[in-house]
C-alpha cells in the first residue's frame, strides 16, 4: 500500500520541483543566489539550508521583515508566492545540489597545452 501511494504521488512531487525551478529561474533568483542556490557575493547560500529555516525566512519576507538592506528586494519576490508555493520553494531550495559534469575537464582543458609555459 505504501508503495502504491509513493508511486501515485511521485509525479506530483517531481512536477512541484520543476515548477519551483521554473519560478526560481523566471524570477532571476539565480542572478544573485547562483544557479544552484550556492550564493554569490552578498547574496546568501540557499542550497542545503534547512527547510524550516528557509520557510521561516520566506514567510518573514512576505510580511515585509528583512535583516539586511539587500533583503528589501526579496520582499517583492517572496510576496508573489502563495502558501503552497512558499512551502514548495523552501523544500526545493533545501534540496538543491550543485551539478558538475564530470567530463567537463576533458572538454575544457587540453593537457597538451601550447608549450608556451
């Protein structure tokens, strides 16, 4: 029975994740927080933070509360999320992982070099 429930809910879980990724990219969250939420400059890392912390932070932003001057930009983004999206976004951000193509060094780097150094 548990397996049946899991199989029936899995597509909805995957769809929610895709939807949150779409919202993350559509709102250009990646331009400050990084494509995988790894944080950039003054923008904090979201990747791997506890879901409860992210949820509380999003709800604070939705109520206009922020801890930094840069956080005021986030208020308008957070307010566009409804309650279900807020919960799903916290879950999405907590589960983000950096994806690196293991073959990228073979593509980007030629060990032969040009012999100039």
